[in-house]
């Protein structure tokens, strides 16, 4: 993936001048922007170095999980180098916690690349990404490699060819995929010595493709940070019900279902508003346009507000009454739902896969039929009807989620898994 504009790049140490060119960042015209050189920061107890590979640089759920993984690694290793395909807000957060960041082309497996019209891009990005990863491994000579997702299939392969131990962190759970597709998606896990999985659901999907992966896999629930002192829910619902949607704007995440559910709730006589926080992947712009068109075509113009991507969502949650997570398809886990619980808000989620797992034992969570705006509206109506009970349950739910998704426990677990690979076998 090429860097779309000339942005600042962190500098990292290169062991020899002849390898500097392997970290040159190029723009769309092929011009050199920057190369990496020495960095002054060192951290950890001197266990050596680890390379971390991640497919993005934003601050959505998986990006924040990666940040916690790196915090744990920085505490254990003298040098942690994170390879990102482009610059973004995650890069600044990584530098702030003591990691080195390098921007380099990467082969990120996207669904659009699997279609015939995407094969040309697939081949070119695979060649550039493989070349950059190979040179980075040769230059850095790490003691271990941590790959944060199966969408970076070349990293486990190239690390294995250099006889470097790999920890692969799996965040995907495509249960609806065919057996062949699952075997292709999860094949990189066969090259990892240790596999961390974000949920029992994801583990089940992965082992349905390769049963032998169970013996090297461990479920590690995501770290989910919450607000330090959230505003308590309203004691009474004076005025409209304030509904919040947070996430990618894509058909899979179901922002359109939230819009329709609020419209139906209002038709039933219950006043409600909807805030939508999120942005689209490149190529999904028509979907975002359809959301705006749907709002404009109804009487929701003054009831629905689009906020775009928000680095911090706590202020929006403070102003909301309930968070909805109306995913149409399987979710490997439900970070956003947990964030709502940690903010002390009732949540209404699709009764599916990782969302079911994320809200297990949470008294302020309501599960509804997936891909059904009517069912989502029913769930919101239940929140209104049971508001005093739901507001009280939100406090207990916050405590449960806080213990279950401790950042410190997650950070140490990830670090221990990588450290174990550097010890004599």
C-alpha cells in the first residue's frame, strides 16, 4: 500500500547504510519522501528486539488492541519496531509509548483483491509488500515477530523462512465463509509457533479449517479501555431517547439498520435521536452516501447526526442513553459493545457470534435478531420500557466488563507469549 501524501515518518535505526533504501517511503508518483535512520529511544529489560506487523494506522478497535499489545512488548523488549502500511493516528500513539515505527508497503489481504478486477493490485501489492517485509527482517534481525492479523499472510511465511519464531494474533472469525476460503484465510496460522485468538468463537472458526491449530492456540480476550469517570445514565428519560452507533460505515456493521430502527421507533410514538460516529473503508463511499440519502428522504433530518470518525467516543457516550451494535454478519468479538458497557450505558446488539460472547453475563445488554431493523427497534423499545432497571444494571455491568477486559492483564499475556518464543526450547 502506498502512502497517499507526504507525511511525517518516525525514524528507526538501520544497521548498515546499504540497507537504508529498503525503508524508503514512496508516494503515488514513485518519488522518495523519507528513509528511516537512528532512533534514540530504548526500552524494556534488554531481551532483544521484536518486529510487529499491523495492517492499518487508524484508531478503530483492532488498532487499539494492537496498541495495548505493543505497550506490553515495550515493557519486555529493548526494541519494538512496528511496521505500518501508511501513516496515521495509531503511529503517533505507538511512538508515544516507546515503540519505533516504520512506514513500508504491505500486502494486506482485502476482499476486493480476491475479485478478478482486483488481481492486478493483489499481485503488485504482494510483490512490494513481500519485498519490504523481507528487507525489514534482514535489516532488523529480530528475536521474534508478532503479526496482529491473518490479513498479513506474507509476514508469517517470510519470518518462518528466516527461522524466526512468530506469534500470530487472530482477530477474524468468518464462520459463513466456505471451507476453501477458511483454509486460505487461516493458512498463515500454520506457520506460527503460537496463536493468540480474541474469542472462543474465532477459535472455533479457525480450528474448523485446521484442527491441529488448537494445540498451539490460546484465547486472549481483548483489552478494552473505558472512561475513568463516566457520566451516569439519566435517572429518567426526559426528552428523546439518545441512540448512538459507533463503527465502520459498511453494510456489515449495519448503520442503515440503526437509522431504520430509530425511524420505526418514532413511528410508534417514542421520540428518539441517533448519532453516528464512524467512517468508510476506501471503496465504500457509495454506502455512506446511501445513509445520508436515507436520512434526507425521511423526517429524520433533525434527528440523525453524522460525526465522522472520532478518536475518542466517551463524550458521545456521555451524551447518549443507549449504544447499538447492529452487525449483520458474524463479528469475531464486540469491542464497541464492551466500550458502551464500560461507559455505563445499556447496549443493544445483534445476537450473533462474538457479540454474544462479548455481552455474556452483562445484565444491561439486550440481544436482538441480526439484520432486522424491526427487532432492533423492539430492543430499543425494551430499553425505554425498562429504563430504571437498565440504568441500575449498567453500573454492575461496567464492573464486570472492567475485570474481564483489563488492559494490564492483556498486555502481560501478549508479552509473555512473545517472550516465551525467545527462550531456549
